[in-house]
């Protein structure tokens, strides 16, 4: 499984809600209103992309798979850690 980061900028309220719900359905955790992260198999990353593509008429979605060794090199700043 790969860590995946999903972020989007969608102007249509209904499409934005559907994208959010889809990310949650795939088990991703919300970081901010339009930023999600979690672990998915490559096949599920492709399925997520296919599910979100029709909702991008009024904006864009970015899906970034992150290898475990790269994720381990992340730097978190702030009072609360988002991930362990």
C-alpha cells in the first residue's frame, strides 16, 4: 500500500461534496477541507482517480502517491502532529 495525498480546488459545491465523500469512502483522512491522506493499494488509487475525474469540470484534483521511505522523511511543524 502507498501513502496517497489528495487535494482539490473545485468551485461547484455539489461536486466538491461528492469528492469529499468519495475520499472518505476510500478511507482517507481529512487534513483540511480540501486535503486528504491515507494508504491505498495502487489499484484503489486508479479507481479513486476514475471516480473523481467526472467531478473536475469546475476545477482540479491532484492525487500524489508517496513511497513509504519518502513519507518517513516528511517534516511536520506545529503544535499538533497530524500523523504518528
